[in-house]
């Protein structure tokens, strides 16, 4: 770990950056948070702002906005600094009041709301990387976000998901015999990363049958099955930290669009989402007619 960007008066900060990034689940999140923290410390060193405080972080937010950084970039920076502040407090480098002040700094607002409210791949990865990896709640919430975005489930389908639904089909883990809207039964393939999240949660709680997602008491002990409303609030908790306005249904829309952008066939996306018609799937994709790249240009005919 290079310490050139870390203020010399606080040598422990280099180690704390490692603690923050090592706890993150994905390589993308690790790289994004590390880069964001190093940029903050570079700015902090150059401006000689001491000590690490709410005022310093607020000034950095103003600096980012003044230099044209968008809400997503600002919110990832603030989220990484909040986690860093929490590590500082745990290691006795700042007091509780300072940590609380930094944790309450509001994120940058995302102006406007596109129809359907899809997340970009960058935003989706940032959201998936929010929950902690070392607590029962964090592991549960990581699995919930993984199922919502990785499988395109409705919030009620996520809430009623049972261990018995997780089976192998054609050599891959799937959610089988899932009853969705209109009583339609479908099978939903699961990406490997969502499966890993699910297994980590189930192993922590020793859940092997019945509801997959349950409430937790203050000691982390599992309780009753979550409701659809509970799923919504869990998602909202992490989305707010990044300044996102995201509903569980927006996660379905994002699943559809990212899958299509990655080359998935529309009919296969339709099967996974459980839509009765491909027209509904097209709405989820946010598809519009592209007159510049029209189908007639792809006929491959040489005609005089």
C-alpha cells in the first residue's frame, strides 16, 4: 500500500484504507472505494486540511461538485469516507461525535427521474457493494440485493422465496417453480455471484428449509419471514446512502436492460421475468425506435 498520499501525521490511515476496502465484496467495489479514498487524501494533503472532520469532508464534497463531478461520483466518494470514518472511530482515532457528524453528511441528489428508473452497470455494482460482509444483517441484505438484481424477482417473490425453490437444472442453480403474477410458474437461472451471496447467508443462519429471507433480532438471530414491504425498506436503506431513488421494481427493470445490453435474447428475458407478453418485456427494456440504426439497414441485400 502506497502511503505517499496519506498525511504523514496520521500513518494509521493507510492501514485503515486497507480495512475498509478488504471488507468489500467485489473487486469493483474494492477498487472504486480505494481510488475514492486516495483521491480524498490527495486533496486533503494538498489543501492541508487538519484534522479529519465533518468540515473537511463537507469542503471536499463542495470541491467535487465545483469541479463538475456527478452525483454518482460524489456519493461513492462520500460513502467510502463514511466507512473510513467508522474505521477511524473503531480504532480510537476520532471520537463518536466526529464519526456521527461525518456519517450524517447528506449525499448529492440525483436530479430528475428517468421513466422506469434504470441503474447503470456502475450504479448497480455500487449498490450491490453496500451491505457489510461480516454481520448477519449485511450477509442477508447482500443476498436480497443479489436476488433482486441478479434474478429480477419481484419484492413479493423475494419475500416468499423458500429454500425448496433453490435447485439445480441443466447443471446450474435455479429458482424453480416460482409462482409469480397471475399465478404463472417459472424457473429463473441464478448468476454465480448471487448464488455465493445466498449460500453465505444461509450458512451463517443454518437455514436449510422454509423461508430464505427472515427478520433478525438485535443479536442477529433469525425470526419470521420478511414481507414485501420489508424487502422494499432494506433496498431503500442502501440506495439512500448512494443518493439513489430505487424501488424493487426498478431492480427488475435494471436486470432486463443490463441483460439485453449484454446480448441476452428478449424471449429469454421474458421467461426469467415471468411476463405474459414480450411487449411487457420491451417496456422494461425501455426500448425506443432507433431510426439511425434501423432493421432495414441490416438486410444484407445488394440491390440496384
